[in-house]
């Protein structure tokens, strides 16, 4: 069985936010909603300083904490490992938002226009965006990265992977030891964030140094 | 993904969110652009696309865009003045435009000033440069980008590489040293292409050492960040050259002998010793023990060092003079200037020299070439200073000491200056050539003047910026100096600013202190016409007629990737060439018109058709490697139409089957680069100077003109010498003077999220900028903050010695040199026409003085590092 996962090479990533905007354009997430983010870390003291951009998204954990707390069964895990929210079942209780250790989930009360902050679309494109958002996510529900499952159905890579200018992202089957993703994790000693929590995340990082 | 049953279309075009011009697929759904994706097979982006590119949808559909022409009704102009714009029709707008331009033609055609943005080089060529030449005015400049980076960095790269800039040969380079540049990190030259190439290089193991006062994106990805006092790079580079030549004895003798003027003999007058018969520069043949022309077929060897006699004069080789000249740049001396530890300078110089592997070769496609996998790379950070010309020479010279100029692994001309022709037709070919003295001359250099040889100066100058009496500057800011009227009078310039034609540049924000730019320059114009997609600070402050332009997703342009010089996009190294067009993905709203169409219509109305066609011929010759074939010559009886112009150029270069229809369908055409094009220097008999003898002579000519018209101190003429030096910025004196309140050095850096000042209005880019700790803040070292009594999040003022000040929120980071202040991009907008951008970020350029004191005396580029005092804003 396929187990989808993502490998992010921190040696290639420059923190350009390409992934963030690719995700936004693909899913039409409204203002303040980021299914993909880039965090910044800084350590050390001048002049020995290490600044590191860290792209994050839903980790599509094998043991998702968000799924366990969902009272309606809206958060589900597909057979291929992708954690999804069924917006017809979601009641917007936001337990999952609290439970997710990665801050990957966003409750969206209603769609808002980027230019006006209001519910009315300000352009033809905003009308398209609103329609698409409501069709796929509705209002008053929790939303998150779905690994672009709609693109996967068409044999396309997730939008963030497709766009990444530094080609720092490799999407693939973690259960297949021959996949490029598995090979990179092995070769470059891939690590995961907050592994100690036992959620068994499926997003791996390759060290920058 | 689009909803079911929608009408989908994909248009292949070129991105216009920066000058990287990646090939993109604009995906439309029911005639709305709903997605921007990379074109997988294009070498221009490799199928990737960046945050700015994808966000262009939000620019296209910004409800704040201009939808119809506007006429200013308030005669008062100023930063806080309501222009009281009135909607007018295009018919009225064109009538007014024609009347104003015709009046200018009748008064003095030179009174027209054409200005443009650096973001759209191709559009600029057809709607500004050709029109400017057709109209007959010499006055033209590119705001912001041109003045802040165009002079020192571009012209020096032109002298040494016949190119707009230099980029490491990412495929083979093992050690790159960056001096204040962001190459390969999502901004600037070949933004996206270089980003993948740089990531590949890092993964392969290329080491990067970054000298920068700020730990930028590129510095944080580097093996080593070396904090340096802003603008002192020349001192460190000259010290490295001193170590390589005088102490470590690591230099490429063969390269220096054959690819530079190192062996040329220089007499006691500082000029070349020349052969009496041929007037060619002499070199010393140590075998025959004679002085002989550098290119004489009987030359057996050329001495690189030493004192030698020629015509009874005691001469030295050029390299001998350089080597002696830079002995004063000991690592200890350079350290005192730059704050870089002397042992770091020693170590980096040694690593750089050793990594060059002098003497080694590599086989590439059957050619055995020198293998020099080390490169010294600079750009705007090193450039934006009082000493920018000599600073750039100092940095680029490192490459020519180790012999890595355009050699595998080394510093490559960005957008190679050699193209041997499109294989299908043999057209579009150009090559570098030597002048009589054997020095490198660029063949394809359509912007400004050739970097070398120096053009003859105008006596008296004709341009309002006096650029034409100099020989290095691309543009100058002299037309904005407080004493401009006095200078124009003394130089007997008979006309004054009359009409301005502006294309998408925001001159209020992108040059320097807006009050001074406004009072000293922009207010002098009778009438200002501006094409833009928004009403920016420029339109609101000074424009009389505002014309709503199309977005890059709504218009055509003929080539976004050629010429290779001045269009900042082609990849370096082996790979593919590409010619790409820009074409509409959607129709513009009815009252938005592409500027080029308006300009062509105006050329017709003003009776300039034939002159426009002439200008077009010259552009095609200089930019695309030769004039049109006779059978494609313009029929001047035909009115100017851009689609016809595009089709003619395309068919002329690529054949009758590859006209505009072909390019509309495919978007671009690519073909493989040849080794002789990429590593052209190994195949070309051209040299570059280690001793810039010609600057002495050219400087004397300019100085003579200045003296003739009673302005002997126009600039500091001592800069017009033949040897690089470190010269301090005026800000250092202020910063270090006793009890100085202005004790911090402020500089700005380029954010990968923004292109100049135009992208803050984009709500997606704005939102991530607001979330990012650096983009909209003032970066300060915690130790400095403690000393100043401020903490992260405090709102502070930065004020220069003239009392000009700007405000912003402090972000503390250990990644900045103490006593320095870093600011990203050109933010801090206040125009009503850009409400998303309004009030976001910091307006650094408020602090820049536009005057002689802050102008490089050689390149006339702007010094944009500023000594500031920092204090808390009341009630912050």
C-alpha cells in the first residue's frame, strides 16, 4: 500500500515562501489561513549565528493526534496515509486545532476577500476563489493541508512540490524503499519534527549541514 | 484545480513579477486566470515558480488597479497633496498627450525626459528607448534599480565580462565568495534559474563564503558568514589580491599573460608605452630582451613583472604597478577598515587561491579548458557606495588574478556575451571582440553606452544628468542635485525639463529622499505623463496625466530573454538558450491599454513613424545581433503595429515558420548552448585590464570639459586613476566622529519576496511579509539595542544628519553586525492608490541624500549607506 510522505531538503531550501503561496493559490485559503508556512529560527550569538528557514505543513502523521480527539469522525486517515477533514461531518469544535502539535489546522468561520476583508468578492477571480473554497471546505469548519489529494488523483504532485524554486521538496511513497523520498531519508539521515510525541509524522527533513 | 464543466485554457508566457522572466503557464478558467505554474521544459525556471510569480494573479485582479485615464485637476504638486484626479476618456487623454508632446517638440525636443522601471527591460526597449530616440531626446533613465545598482556593478562587469553581472559557474564551482549579493536565493539576477542551480551546487558540495553586514538568506545558507562593515569590501578584496600576488604567489600566469593587460608596459607618465610605428601597447619579451607590441607574431614571451626600458623611458609592467600599489593593503590594514579579522582575510585568500587549482584542466564536450572552480561574486551590496566603481573592480579582479573569468568553475558572464547564432538560421549571433589595444569590447550591449572603450564626451554635455560628458556612468543623479540649475547654466544647456514620460517607475520612492527629488527635479516639469497599473506615490504627487497600463498577463512583448545583456534572466553555464515572448493570458478591461500600443499610436500622431522605425532598426542591431535581413525591412508606409513588429523580428531571427503565431502557440523556443559560448573567454583573443590606463585619459577629457565651463570641482577627479583603491563612504566619518549621535550605519537589502517597491500592494506577498520577522522591520543587533534602550517590537525613528527620518518597528537579531541597521526592500508606502501596501514596512530611501557628497566620483552611482541616529518614537 502507498504511504504518502514529503521530504524537505533544508540544504536546498532558502525560505523563499514559494511553497506557501503555491498552496494558497491552489486551495484559495482565505486571509490568515496557511496550510503551508515557513518558520524562521535563529540560534547562536553574533558573529556565530545560525538562521534556518523551516517550511512546515500538516505532517500527515501515522498516529494523528487530531484524529483521536475528533468527536464526529470528520478527521479521517485515508489508506494512503493522507489525513483529511470531511467538512460535512466537521462541526467546528476545534479540538483538533488544539491537539495538533504542529499548528497545522485552521478554523475558518467564513470566507473573506483578500482586498476588502469582507464576505463579498472584489473581483472575478475572488468570486472563483470563494466558490472553490466553499465547495471544498465550506464555512465554520477546520481546514488543513490535504497533500493536494485532488492533484494526486490526476497524477500531479502537490502544488508546493511542483512550484518549489529550489527543488527542495520530494513527494513519494514512504513504504517503498526504492522511492526517491525513501532513498533521500536514508542517504541524508532525514529527521522529523517532534518525533518524541509519537505521532509518527510523514514529513521528513534533510539536514542543512 | 478548476471546477467541473469550466472552460479551461493554458497560455505560455513570461512572468513579469521581477526581471527573471521565468516561462510560465497561465491557467485560465472561464477567462479568469486561476493559476500560474512553471513551464516544465523551459530552461527559464525549469518548471518552477516562485511566491512572486504565483501571486501575480492577485496583482492582475487587484480592485485598486487603474481602470481609466486620470487627469490631475489640482495644479499643486507634493507628497501630501490630493491630486484631485478626474476621470477622462482615452480620446481626451490622447489629445492632451499629443498636445503636450507636440509643444515639447516645438520648444526643444530634448526637454522630454523618459523614465522607466528596471522590471520590464523588453517593454522598455519598445515603448521608451525606441520612442525616446524617435522623439530625439537624449534624456532617459531607469529609476531606482538603475541609479542604485546600474553604474558601478553593471559597467565594471561590462568592462571585464561584457556582461551585466557575474554568477558562479554553479555546475563546477567549488568555492564562491559573495560580496553583498543575493544570487541564487530567489531575488535578482536569473532569480529562479539561479536558485535551482545554487541549490544543486550546495548539494554537490560547493562552499559559499558570504561577506555581508547582515546574515542574509544567502549568508545563512553559506558555510561561512563573515560580517563586514558595510561598503568596505574593496579593502578586503585588495588585501586578498595583495596576499595572492605578493605573499602566496598564487596567480594564473598564463591567463594574466594572454587574457589581461598585465604585461603591458606603463611609462613614468602612467600611460602605456606604445610602439612608435603601430602605436600599439608594448610588452617586454624576456627572451629577446626587447619591448615589442603585445600582439606581435614574433613575441616569444611576455614579462608579467619588473622594470623594463622602452623608448628610453623606465617602464613597469601593469601587473608590477598593481602589485606594488596594493602592498599597503595588508590584512591588518584591511581588518582595521572592515572589521574582518586579519587571519580570516589570510585564510579566505589562501583557500580561494588554492581552490582555483591553477594549471588544472577539464574536458567538456571535447574541449580541454582551464578548470578554475573558485569565483568572487558581487552585486548591489558592494555597489551602493561612494567608492562603488573601484570596489567592483577590486572584487572582480580577484577572478582575473586566479584566471577564473568565464572558465569552467569560475565567475561567468551572466547572460553570456557570445552567441554564435540560432542553429536553424544562423541569425542572432554576436561575439566579443578586442579593440586596437587588445581589450574586451562587448558586441551586444544595447543599453546605455559601451562599458569600454570610452565614448567621446559631449562638449558641452547635452543631457540634463551630464552623463554624456562622462564615460563610466549608465545614469547619474546630477539632474536632481540642488545646484542643477547652476550646472545647466554653466554648461550652457539651452533647455530645461519640460515633459516627462514615465513607464511604471515610482521615482518618488525609488531614488532617494522624496522631498529633494520632488523639489529639485520633478517639480520643474511642465507636464508629467505616467503609465502604471496603480496610482502610486509618484502619480499622486506629480503626475498630470495617468494612463492605465495593462498587467504583464494582459500584454505582448517580443522577447523577455534576449538581449543577453541588460535582461537579467538567462541561466549561466551550459544548458539551453531560450527566446520567449510575453502574451496576454486574458483580455484587459476595456479601458486598460498596453503602453507600447499607446506609444506607437502617439508616434503616428506626432509624425514620428520613420524615426521610430529607424530607432527600431538600431535596437534590433544592437540587441539581437544585426539588422533585419533586406527582405524583412520595414515598409515605412505601414503604420506602426506591435504585433507586426514582433512577427517581423521573430521571422527574421528564426525563420518564416517561427513568427508570432508559432510563439503564441509554444511561448518560447530553446536550443542548446555551446561550450564556445558559455566558456567564451578560452576561445576569444580579448584581454581585460589589471591596470585601467584608459580611465586616466578619459577622465582628463571629462575634467577638461568641466574646467572649460567653470565647474572644475564637479566631481573628485582623483578617482579617475588607473588602479583600484579603497575609499571610505562619507557615512563612516559621521558615524565614528566623537560624540556622534549618528552612530549607526543603515543599509537596505533585497528580499526574495519583493521586487523593488511594486509588490507590497500584493495581498498575498504582503501577508507573508507581515508574518516574516525581517521583511517589514528594522533589524538591529541585541547589543546595540541594549545600548540604545530599545527592545524588539519598539517603534523607532532613524534620522540622518540632514534631519530626514524614517520610522519602523525593531526586530532584534544576532545576524547583523553591531552598529549597523538593516532594512528590507523599498517599503513604507503611503499612496491612497495602493491601500494594501500603505503603511507597511520601512521607507529606507527617505534617508538617502541625492547630492555630490553621496555620489561615486567615477561611476556617478549613488552612495546609499547612511549614518543614522536611532531613537524611540513617542508613544511607541
